C-alpha cells in the first residue's frame, strides 16, 4: 500500500529529475570541452614536469658561484668558554685501551695525587 506521502515524494523527485535534465548541457558540448582541456592539459603537464628539473639546474648554478670556504675563519678558531668543564679527571683512561699485564694507571707519586 502506498501512502499519500510516498506518492507526493515520488512526484516531487520526478519533477526534480526533469528540471535537472533541462538544465544539463548537451553531451556533445561537454565532450568537446573535455577534449579541448585534454589538449591544453598535455602541455601543462609537460611544463609542470620540467619545473623541478629547471629548479635543480638553477640551484646547481647558484651553488657553484658560492664561496668554497665553508666555515669562516673567525668560527674556526673559536673556543667555548665552558670547554674546560668537559675535561674531567681520568679522561686519559678513557682514551687508551687496557692491555693485560699492564696497570691502567702508571704509579704516581704522592705529589701527583695531591693535585
């Protein structure tokens, strides 16, 4: 059984479909526009593909004209004012490989231990 609400909705949707059919452009015109865009899109794709290659070439050209000195001389001689904090007691033990039969630390005099 079909209710009056269902038949009213069915009628309204048929009306909307008919309005859409009248407002839609003919298929031939739509297909011709798509073909025209496709031809223009081909050259656009080629241009977009060439852009990274061109950008890379420009970057390489600019890079070759740069100074070869990577670190300025002022920075090369700079020393941190807190570098002495990295020099801890026993650092010489960490810089050598232990060997069997040899003590890790040479015998120190009493004066060396008092420092």
